[in-house]
């Protein structure tokens, strides 16, 4: 029997086609970008509608008391939580878009994401704030029967772990961001 050797390399046309397919596959991330953006928009719209409803109900009831104030504060804390979650989803959408589709998106410096670590760090920071707001909601809604100490310790441990994670990630790497596609093109153009 004749033995054939397996083919180990691609022709230049096949290699170019595979490279083209792999390069185009980054656009699959658009599904995550659009989904996160839609979810963010839904949370922002729901938060605005909830804000209007709480204000209308408060004015209609005209209940000015410490109990009414506590209920109003709790309602607004929950609304802020909605807006924070919407912000997290917006940051995910923007981050994925910047990382995979277009690194030249015009955003404020504090919202620019150049690496996957930038995205993780920004998200962890927002998650810490969300946990803090969530605990504040528990404190404001406290009726004396729930164990706030256990909830507080659990949230504090998660916040401490996330803060430790951020310090390790930021401490272990230089503050300089990775070069963007534009930087690399400029550098390659200078070398030519």
C-alpha cells in the first residue's frame, strides 16, 4: 500500500482565506455589544420611568413623615442601583466595541478601554459601588428583624477581595496602556 504524508501547510490562498475568516470573526462580538447596549438602554429607561412614578406617587400621597421619607430614600436607592447596572452593561458594550471593532471610538479618557484588563478593572470598580449601594439599601430598609451584620460582612468580604484583585492587577503591571492599532500603524509607518 502506498503511504501518504499528511499535509502540514496551507497554500497561500488557503492561508489567506483562513486569516480573512479569523479576522472577520471579531465581528461576532457585535452580538454582545448590541445585547449589552439594549439591556443598558432598557435599564436606563426603566430607571427613568420608575423615578417619574415614585415622584408622582410621593406628590399624590403627600405623606410627609419619617416613614414616608425612609420609603422614598429606599425607592431612590433602588433606582440608583438600576442606573449603576445599566452603566455596567454600557461599559461592557463600549469596552467590547473598543477592544474588538474600533479602538478609535471617541470617549472621555476615563472611559477608554485599551486592554481586556482595563475593561475588567473598570467593571470591578463599578461592581464595588453596586455592592455598596445594595448594602445601603439593606440598611435603609432594615426593619430590625434581618441580620445586617451577616449581610454586611459578606458584602465587605467580596469588596475586600475585589479591591485586593485590583491592587494586584494594577500593582503587577506598569500604568502605561498597550499601544492601540493607530499607535502601531504610526510606528510601522515611521519605520518604513
